[in-house]
């Protein structure tokens, strides 16, 4: 039974209006969501602080008992009860069914639909997060996504049919982008294992920079991998360095901190290298500043390359693509664009 300001809410009446009609609609929505044919048939809430915990001795800690009070609303105007209240001498209502206690989880079936309605609409602790609704289907879907991510990750790193099979340099570049310790000196088997562990942990902790989604982006983008390697090498050689005094990346001049080029908050310092890599990928101004300091020329279109003379163009392409004696300026540009995966449109 549901009471509002100590008045029974007769929401089951065919002629229900106002508050009673609103409650009737909300209860019907709950019935459709949880108790209709094909639905789970149960509503679950969890008291996280009541979970069984094992201490260092291996013993289960005493569990916290949760009390669900049947009075709710801003001023206690709503009340649920499973028992008809008695009437006092003064004509008031005496409620004897005032709360329910449980440790960890509470499961309610359709017979308790009014209590389900009360919890969802007027339980202060649910709104505050002290109680948490359990959606088994949503949890199962999340778990399925995690399992699929792990299957995909195993396939790409270890599968015989993986597009990364034999592409050890690419795997190393991705490991460098993820700032994997030893990525540029360990054997490929060790790099794969470290990369696998790092991505799995990143997925589990919702890491912003190390996860399966970023892994797939790096597989599909040679440009991002190249940026990551350039920044990683620059950090390793201390051409650029992060200062905890002002929480910023600096260009290094004579072993001293020079111009500040990018700020990273102190709380994000453990991920400072990955944050800088992402900034260089996303912001051409930051990338240009660092590349210019390092003496690296970066060209993003065929038209930018056409602005160079043939001698400059040959220098830019040195180590990138093979240039023959008979190659003219346009054929060199076409080769460079092909290697760098730049869209080439002939003149």
C-alpha cells in the first residue's frame, strides 16, 4: 500500500485522477520494464557497503546491515507499507511496517511492485547512490563487450591470421605510443605480452589513453604511430622534457628547460607523455612547434610538397621513398604521398 500525507493512494481505481493516476502510470511502467512477459521478472538493488569482504587473515569481515525505511519524499510525505495501519484514539494512523533490512542485495518480485515503485521514486539512498540498482542484462552486455575486446586483442597480437602478423615494427610503434617500458629494446614476444597486459588493464580501469579503441586507431593510422615515435624518441633523448615545477612540457636548450610548449595538470603527470602525443596528433600548432625544434619537416598534402624546389623535395624524401634518376618532381611527390598515405591528386 502507498500513502501520501497519510492518505491511501487508490491508484487501482478506474476513475483515478491526479496523484493516483500518476502513480498508476508509474507502476504500470515498472510492470512493463521488469515483470511483463519476456522480462527478467525481478527487481534488484544492491547495498555495496554490505558486500562480503575478506580481510588479510582470510576471514570474512562482519557485514554492514542496511535498513530501508519506508518513509520518503522531501518531508516524509510518501510512505509504503505492506500491512494495513491501525487507527489511533485520536484518529491518526499507526504504521507498524516501517522498514526492511538486508545485507548486500534485495530482490523483489511482482508481488512487491509497490515497494519497487517506492524505492525507485522516493528512496533517498537510491538517489544518493548508497543503494544501486542492478541491471543483470546491462552487466552481461558490458561483460560480453569486455570478452570480445579481449578476443580481438588476442587475435591481433597473437593470431596467425592477424593483419599484424609479421609486422613487428608496427607492434613496436604501438607499444611506444602506449609508453610501454622497454618497447624500443625488448624482443617482440616480450613487447606483445607487455602490450597485451597494458591494454587489458587499461580496459578494466577505463584508461583514457591505453585501451582497445586507441589500439585499433593506431593500427589504422600510420601518421599517429609516426607522431608517437617522434615524441617518444624526443623525450628519451631529452630534446623535450616535462617539468613538475610548472607542470608543462619544455623544449630543452643546453640541458636546461627552455620554452614551455604544452601544460599537463599535476594529477595527469603519470600520463604526461601520452597526453603530449595525443596533443601533437590533434593540434597541428603543437606538432609544428616540436617538429620545427627537432628539425623535422612535415607535409600533409601534395600542394605543400609542390611548393618545394626539386632539391628540397629530394631531401625531404630521403629515407622515405626510393627516388630514381628519371623521377621528375611530380613522380617524387606521388611516391612520397603513397608512402605517407597522403591523398594524391595529379595536376
